[in-house]
C-alpha cells in the first residue's frame, strides 16, 4: 500500500512562496495502478519526486508499504565516466543484490554491444534511455513510477518496454504520469487529474479524461463541479 | 528496536553499510578514473601537496632558530594535519549538488554522500602521512615517532574535527550559497593560523592565547608532542578541542537533517 496523505509542496521563489499543490491525498494498493493526468507544469513530476522520496513534502506524509522504484528510465543518476556495467554494479550494490546474473539481461535489452563497457558519456540519448530502463527492470519493485515523458525511444524500444513492464510485470502496481490521454487510457484502470494545485478523483478513466479536456480549454464551471 | 521506518537498528545499519560501499566505489571511479594511476591518486594527490610544501619550507628554513626540530618532520606533520581538517570539507561542499539525482534511490541519503567523501579524504590523508613518514624515516630525514599512541590520538582528534566541520559546512550549502563562497577564503586564512607552520611556543604570549581558540591548533600540537616528545614544548587542551568537535558534530548532524528536507530539483 502506498498512501499519500494531505501532502502539500511549496517552493520558495523570488516572488515569494509558490504552492505546487495543496492537501493532496490518494492511495494505491499492491497490484493496482493509477494514471495522473495534468497539463504542463501541473506538478506531475513534482509528485513523482515526492513519491520516490527524492524530495520531501512541505506538509503531510507519504507512507510506503511497498518497494517503490525510482522514476523509470531515469538517467540523471548516471555518473558520466562510469561504464554501463559500472552503473549496473552501483544500483545492485545500493539495493543489495548480486549484479552478475543480471548482466545477460541488461546486455540483451540495451543492445549496447561493446559500449556496455564504455563510459556513459559516449552514449547517445537513446542508448542512455535503454540502459536506464534496463536498470529499472533489473531491480525487483512492487510499484513502478513512470513519467511518460522520460521514456522516449523508437518503436522497437517502446515495444520491448511494453513487454517488460505490462506483460512480464503485470502483477505489479504502477503510477503513470502523463499529459497524453492516450497513454493513460491504454494502460491505467483509473486516473486522477492534477489541476491548479488540486487533485481531482473520478470513478473511471473516461470521466477523468472528459474533465482533463475541460481543464485544457479552461472551463471553470466544469472544474468547480468536481472540486473536492 | 522499532524505528520510524519499521526497520530494526541492525537492518538499517546493513542498508547504510551497502549504500556507503556503493557510493565509495562510484566516487573512486568518478574522481580518479581508470587511466594511469587511477585510485592511487587518492594517496598520490595529498602526497604531492605535502612533498611540495616540505620542499618549500625546507628551502625557506622555516623551523630554524635552534628549536631542534628536523624541518622535514615539521613540514610533514604540519601539512598532513591541514589535509585532515580541510580536505573533507572542501569535498563535501559540492556533495549535495553533485549527488542529488542519487536520492531517487530510496536508501541513499545526504548523510551517506557526506560520510563517503569524509571517509575517502581521511583514508587518503592518512595513507599519505604514513607513506611519507615511513619513506623519510627510512632515508633518515625524519626521526622515529617518540610516542605512537599520542600521535594516533592527535590524528584521531584532527579526523574528528575534519569530519564534523565537513558535515556542518557541506550541509550549510543547502541553506545558502554564501557558505560555498566563504569556505575557500576562510580555509585559506585558517591555514597560516592552524599551527601547521609554527609551534605555539614560538609565539608571543598574547598571540598564543588567540591561536589557541582554534581547535585545529590543539590537534597539531598534540600530534607533534607525540612525534617529537619533549624536544619541544607543546600547548594543547584536548578537553577544549573535544568540546569544539562535539558542538560542531551536533550542529553538523542537525544541519544535515534539515538540509535533507530542503533538497530541491
């Protein structure tokens, strides 16, 4: 069980405090999934950082009763003069598992060839993303955090991601964050919308979708109707 | 024992242990790479500094005046002490900014980043001190330490000072960029006052009272008392230095906790 309880996040800016969201609550049980929709700047990535624990909420708390992944395919934690293999060893050491049995999977998935043993700074963007995704799959998690914008690649890569994540690991929970309704509709059983610092919950994805379309064209009366 | 995280103390210790190991291996390669000497630079870098300073001070005849202290031993003990209280802090200063993305791994904490860098600096400076001392003792330019236990005590006190200062200043960077800006001039100015390049005994009484406010001076004096024995008259108060270190440690730990709450991307 993951529960986000009355969470607010405020950043200090040059124009005073800026509240990204206020008093947001939701929960996710093992094996379930949730889509979070929101326009650019609605606080989706901030939410991912809070859930992953990289940042702390200003008020409220987040309880993690399951192993939650780092944001899927996040390549920002790579040290640039470390090789792909070094980076695999690093995450394995952090999570306390043996890296050796994982090498074949990572080599196969990333298709890096000899570059697997070259420093990451010589990688293309696509190679970096493939490595980052493979490392996310190498560690066993109960719940994956997915920021759709981070998983950019060609069709083949997307197919393989899809297979690894939604077929081989379909028993796991995940939170998918996106501004693209299609992704949420395809993968999520339910969705919420982040809008103007609030979280709006709905009985099903279609209702969330309809509401989200309204936020895009800014219809205040519709937004008011769903305000909790 | 139950903790907030629901893990026992020993489970938490095990996690922290493996995180520190992971960070240390990562840090060694990111800092020194695999080319040429690689990880040996951890020891090589402080050695080159110490050798350079030793050469300069010998040429300048710094310890002259019938003090009976061999100049090489004076420089090696002095500059190695500076490395102990200064380097960990200098490396912890960029610690949060450079390692922030690692916080996406739930078990990696700010304190682990600092502890890794502190440990590496202490290992480097200590190895450099040992290697240089053995070498100079072997070729007869340095005497054998008079009392190894006192040398060790001085060294441990300097390590404690360096570690606590590193935690406080490193975490301080999360509160204000000024900390970053100010540390370099402060450490530069502290160097000549730290007791590395003089013995307290050589100073006029009024100046002695002033420099003895600095905790590092007590550490260097203790170290040299251990090294040279009663050839020199030393001035130190370990109780005072321990109190300073304790206050710095508590403030440092508090600052690290607060800094962890402030991390922003």
